[in-house]
């Protein structure tokens, strides 16, 4: 206690003013006197503090005694802003390229193929073509054609020189026969080569970087010329890697007017399109296949590339180099037989004779041919389309379609045959069309392609009659191929129309 008293006395003595000293009165400044004058830019005085007050205001937080849910919520909201902003961008990249962070100018692919791996196989198939009704007026360089079933496009080239030539029209349908192949990318050192194996055991290997070698192959008489021609044309627009295409099955007759060469071209382009996801539409595949085939000695028309549409009826209209298509829904099932006449024809000679009537008619016979392949053909084509789309009774539809084909063949024989009698007389074709035993099973028929003794098509009354026609045709020493145009269900929106029973 004595120690405390001493301390108190010393403290009190220190507070007394010293003797003889005058104590100045304490002046308290006005509140605004503490505020420094401010100018345009004034630095505030530092306010030195401490976080000690946080222990009073946020004691649980500073001592980590609070629940972390609130803190998690804040950080979660911050993270969600990045997910919402960048998540769709990364997903879009993966959807179209297969990579979340793709390289600039890299290849892209659709979502169905986003899992594409090198070496993966694709199944590719292309049907041949048959003509429900086909005309094709002539191309300058000599392309096959015909009324009701021409082998080439309608008025494609000559409308450049004569605007009075009527645009061509055709109804086409894929056959039950075709080419079937498996395709895959090539890996390693051989990634810039194309290996094609045909169903007959032959094969070829093409160097995609050797343009000279590709052109030499394209000009050869080999079937592989079509493949080389398509690779040349595709290389003008895309840089694709190597591939192996194995054509393991082919039941499409070769060089019989069923566009077998066009089928090979479309098969090659479609395989590379799927392997490297080139984003080509069906029309894009047809265009490159057409230009690829004219790189070869063959002189096809655009109509032959209709094999790309598969087994459906399609209306194709040609106006110079312009092509438009329209899908035709069959209201009833139509049974047909395509016949290989197993005879000889010279397509080049037929074209040579008929080309003389174009681009400007020289006489009445030439004018009649222009009308046959122009206005008459468009009228017949429109009638055939109407029969297919509106007639729901299969037997009635077959009867009307057969009559239309027979009438078209009669007009052809009357007008076109005199222009090239040594080829278009076609004894094998007319023997088949007038064969007595066939009359009760078919409603009509006509030639295929550029006419002549190449192929024919017959419309059967029913499925049973189709089988009888096949038997009779075989007995004539000819080769029949069955073709069935399926009835399509009406399209009510949502999904495209499909064949009944599928």
C-alpha cells in the first residue's frame, strides 16, 4: 500500500504547475480549423488504423467460428460467372471441331462425328439410277440423252447458244442395286495416298501430291480413271489426307446405262466427304463428282449424278449449268424391272447423229426433235409426277405410268429413230417391248439411256407379275434387275417422309 501512495503523490506533483510559471489557457480549435484547405488535387492524410476493431464487429468471422456456407456461396457465384460466360464457347468449339480449344483454321466436324478417331471406318453406299421419265437434250461435247429416259442433262449446253431450247426435265429413281464400300483414314507415312480396292479384286494406289500422275490415270481407259478424276477435282477445293476405300460389294451392272461410272465418282467423293467432314451437301457431292468424271475420257451429264439421292424419286430440272431438284412422294408402290438387253450399242454414234440437230434446227425433223426433248418431254414428265404423287391405287398408277412410257417410246421411235436408224432401230429393245408373253404382266416400258440396245425398263402390274417378268426376261437371254419404288407416308411436319414399313 505504501508503494501505491508514493506513486499517487508523485503523479499529483507532476500535474501541478511549476512555481513562477504562467500557464497558458488551453485553446480548442474550431472544427473546420482541422480541415486542410483543398485544391484541385489534394492528398488525404493517412488514416492509420488496425484490424483490432474487426474482432469486435466480426468476432465469429475473425476467429473462424462462423458457418462457411455464406463464403462458399459468394465464391460459387464468382465461379458461375466464368462458367456461364466461357462454358458455351468451349462446348461450341467441341461440338464443331472435336476440341475445346481448337487450332486456328483447323478442320471442323458435326456433333455426330465429334468422337471421330483416325482409322475409324465409315460405311458408304451409292445406288444406280433408273428413269421413271427422262429426257436430256445434248451437250456440245457429246453426252448421252433421250426422251423419257435420256442419259444426260436437258438442254444443258446448247441453251448458251440458243435460248429457245427448252430446259430439260427428268424423273429419276435409285435402283435396288449399287456399290457398297467401307472407308477409313490412313495413318502414318502413307497419309497422303488413296488406296482403292474394287469388288473384283483389283486395286490402285494414288499419290495425292502427284498431280501429273493423277491426270495420267484420269485419262486412262481404266475404271480407276473416275477415282483419279474425282481426287483431282476435290483437291482444287479441299486438302484431304489419305484414305482406304474398300468396295466390298457391287451388284450394279457396268456400262448398261445405269450410271455405274457416276456411282463410282459419287462413292469416292462421299467417302472422302464423310472421312474428313468436308460439309458437302448432296448437291455438293454431285457437282464435284460430275466435274471429276469429265476429267476422264467419259463425257457424262449432270443427270447421271442423281445416284447421290439414293432410292427415292427425284425431279431434276436443267437450265444450262443450273440444276434444281424436287423430291417426289410416291402415293403407291410401283414394281418395275430394269433389263440389260445383252446387246451392243454405240452411244458416241447416237450422239453424233443427234447433235447435228443442235443448237439451231435446220429442218422439220430437227424442229420435231427439239419439241420432243423440250415441250413434249416437260409435259410427259409433269404427267408422270402427277401419277406418282396422286394415284393411291398401285395397279391404277402402274397402268397410267406404263401407258405414259409406251407413248413416250412411240414418239421417240417416230421422231428420233430416223435421225440415227442404224443405232436407234434397236431390234433387241423392240423385241422385248413387244414380246407377247410379257403383255399380261406389264403395263408398258421404254428404253433407258441414249436408247439403242442398251437397257430397258418395264412397269409391272404387281409384285407377283414382277417375278414372272424376271423369269420371262431370263428365258430371252437377257439380265433382269428388280426395282421397287416404295410408297412414302405423307409428311406432316417434324420428320421427312419415309417409306411405309420402315
